C-alpha cells in the first residue's frame, strides 16, 4: 500500500500544517480511511496541529488545520478541530517521543476491532508496533475523555492499537513513521483475517518475538552500523 507524507522538516506552524495536510491526503488516497472518517495530527509547540472536524481531505487546505493547545484550547476564529482531539492530545502527553498521530477506520483493522480481536504474534512484523501484539482497547464513545484515557494507557507500551468497534491508531517519531505504521497495521490485519479463515493461527513464541523486537532496534538505514 503506497503512501507519501511530508518530505520536509517541520520548522514552524506553516510546515506543521502542510505536514498534517499532506498526511491526511495520503491517508485518503491510500484508502486507509473512507469518506470523512479518521484524523491526523502533529505535535507543535505545547500542543498540536490537527485536522478539522468532518471535512473531506479534498476539501481542506493548510489553513483549515487547527492548533490545539496542551490545555485543549483552540482559537475561536479557527475551524472546529477533529472530534478526536482529546485522544490525540492524550497520546502526546503519554508519549513525549511521539510527534505524529494517525487514526483511521481502515477496513481490516476495523473489522478485527469490531470483532474484539487483537492482533497476536502470528507474524514477526507485529513487532513493528513495538511489542508482541497489537492490543485492543475497550469501546468508549468517540470524542470523550474516557476514550482518550484508554488510548493514552494503551499507547504507553505500544505504537499502535485497535480500538473496539471503532478503528486503529498509530503513532511515530514523525508523521511519516505514524502513517507507515498505520499502513502496516492494516496489512497485518488483512493477513491475520485470512489466516483465521484457514484455522487457528500458529503464534510465535515469546522468545521469538523478543528476538524480532531486538532486531527491529537496529533495522533500517537510520540505525548505526555495528
């Protein structure tokens, strides 16, 4: 599943708005979230820049992105922020190493979330989300403090979650990383559903997943050569 997020560093609020807009358009064009569903944010200053509520990606420009402070305040002249701004802000509070959040209603991840099925260690790539599984958090009404608290707790030890009867959320050091992880979660969800159609999944052991997690720490071009 191809996707393209921001390709330049976030230096000021204009850059942050462009980054969120480009990532939002990438989410839409990749099919990760249908219609007006899903939302994207980037940490900025003491708060974040987040997508506006209920607008299609094709309808929005960088000026439509909304700054929300650490206290949950936005300018009265601005667009109304996404209804999920609370859990985005909670994610940043819980994970100071996280600078981008992507929430989608992608087809297969949402199907598993609605079936109340987390993604276990059926494939070593589950480790891309930072642990031995991709957990499922309980259902709470969208936009509520209750949901925000559960998202924050779930992201304390994972970079991606399934949200019961809702969808998925992925975080990253950058928006690019968060988008790539959201796409990977969707691929894993589709694979896991197909495995379940063949019978029970053969899961990797704790030791095997520990080895995979260790190898992920040195994976990629950004890791130093040993």
